[in-house]
């Protein structure tokens, strides 16, 4: 298992709902958090730099990407 550098979501700080891949892929299930998955073996900074954010709002949302 990889060394854990970012055990909690690098964006909202909540613990992951699930970790896979020998500790290299974690999933955030916090409502309103735009970080879906991150690599706990990377630093918080590296995870945020590599992030691609997705919009999971229902169709007809306000379209705000912030």
C-alpha cells in the first residue's frame, strides 16, 4: 500500500467514502464538494493542481461553475 499523504479530501477536508487501488484512489461523497476522486499518495497541493472538476448538479441547474 502506498504511503498516505492526503488521507482526507484535499478540497473539503472530509474523509473518503471509499479507497481503492491499493490506497491510490479515494472518493469524496460530501454534498457540494467538487472533488470526486483524489490520490491519497500525493500531497494536497499535487492533488489540487491535477484536479479536473465535474458538475454533478441535476439538469436545469443554474450553470454556475464556481
